[in-house]
């Protein structure tokens, strides 16, 4: 007997027919002799509508009341699934986050899980019952409902799997696994049977939408085996696991891209100690995440700095930089939001030279100019003009031998 956590996203529970399909998938695992706990998202589009109601009521809403509103979507789906499972002759019971309880901090709208009480849930599973848990939500130290931020149901599922010491956490979604790149752009993209936690974390943080970044971080920390599966096709998915569990490792496993990028260039900055802190400190205080950073060689005591911020944060970033102009004393400020970040990712980079050179050559052959470069142990990222996104992805996918054979 295995203990499994199954998580179903918004498209998987979008209507009653799809929730019936979820019930069939749950029953299949029960019939195989496994213990199952289920985590559900709200129906697709419902959370967006609830957020819109809050914004319509008051753009400066109380975040605690916001959580009270937006957490209701999951309560509908868990109740409906429990009813359907009972109609199949199975024992099932729905749980809101606070009933488990999933305890979090008090950062409403973006809470982090502190711990999960599993005593009652394990007892019920041992007695043959199926707990159906509302994802995306918990209870703060002040006793109020909290939510974990968008995509938080993935995090709920992985955290629950870790707390239950589950053998596996199956994430059901509208795709059938993790691909080498976006198959909508590169038709030759192929599904990966396995991918390491580190590679998946890089892909998630660099634009891949299959799994939420925090859920992968938690899975890696607690060594939870994650499996990405389709809710609509009963075919093998992708297993996210330890590097040691993959026999043949690719040098490059995938290529990710993110359109949520904006480039800022500050020209004519005095090149002296403390200047970077004077620039990036105020941006950090404004909760603006700075990513890729390049500083030019100093000439006559002045230098230029280029960096990226999330595209949605560009107006706020420009406002902050204007406010510190008297302190930093830069000559000019340029920006662009028509850029995209493209990244090649693979644990094999640790032991192979020339990976970055192959990327640069493939882009150069197609006349694609690189604006910014950043690297880590298992990734190389470049910033290019957005108009070249599709050309770059296809060129790199071929260059690294990732095309479907």
C-alpha cells in the first residue's frame, strides 16, 4: 500500500463533468489499494473573479478580508468532490485549510506554511477515508484564514505530502508532463520522463508554468517525489526527483523563457564604493526584485549599470530611481519592456565545457543580439529583444539536440 497525495488544478475541476473525472482518478488509486489524500484548486477563473470583487469593493482592501473572500473558491470544489466520491460508495470528507490544520504565518495574501497537523488525517486514511483538502489556504497565528499566493495549491499539496510522509505527490494539470521547452512555440519539443529538482526549480523560476516555484523548493527540501500528469489523458507524465535517480543525464534538459522582464540602464554613475548599495537598496526596500545585473568597465571615474526587474514592477522601479537621483547622481536613465529572458538549463553543465559558447553561437548565427548575460552552476540566461523569442527557442532547442527524434 502506498500513500499518495493527488492535486488537481483549476482546469481539472472547471465544471461538474471534470470534477466527476477527478473522482474517477481518485477511485482508481483507491481500487489499486493505496491511501489517498486529495488537494484541490478552485474552478478555473473563479479566484480571478473573487480577486476582482475585492478590488471593486476597495482597491486598498484589508488583506485579511481579501483572504476570507478568495479562499472560498476551493471550499466549493472540495465539497463537490467529497459528495461525488460518496456517491461512488467511497468514504470521503472535505477539509478547509484551517480544519486540517495547515498553520501559516500572518502574511495575508502570501502566507508561508509553518506546519501541518496530520494526526486526524492519518487516522481517517487508515480507516479507509479520503480527505479532500482545500489548497491555497491555511490559518494564521491570529486564527484568521490565510492564502498562500497564486499557485499556492501546488505548495499545499507538496507540504501535505511531506507532512504525511507520502510515497508520491501527483500534480494533475492540463499538460501531460514537463517538456524540453514550450511545445506551442517549438513543435519538436519532447516530454521529459524525469527531471531533477534543481532543473525543475530553475525552469519554474525562469518562466515554465507547469509547477509553482515554492512547491518545487519544498519538494526538494523534503525529498518529495513529484509527478506531473494530465487530468485528461491516462499516459505517463514526468517525475521530478533526485539527480541520483536519473541514470542518463542530458547536458541540457530544457529551455525556458520569461516575457515578464524589463531592462533598466543607468548611465554615467560615479564608480566608487557604495554606489551599488545606494541603487539597489531602495529597490529592495520597495520589494522590487532585481535579477540580471551588468556593470560596464569604468571610464574617467564613471560607469553604466544595466539590470532587469519584473515587467509589472517597471513603473515603480523608475519612480524609486528618480527619487535617488540626487544621491546616486547618474547622467541618464533608459528602459525597455520589450525584452525576453531565455535560459538553457541542465545539471550536466557542471561537468561539461562549452555550453554557453554553443548558446552564443546559435544566437549569433541567426542575428540575435544578446543584451545581458547571467549564469549559475546549471543555467545560462540571456536577455534578448522580445521579437526574436520564437526564433531563439527553436534555434537553441536544435543546437542542444533536444528536438524530438
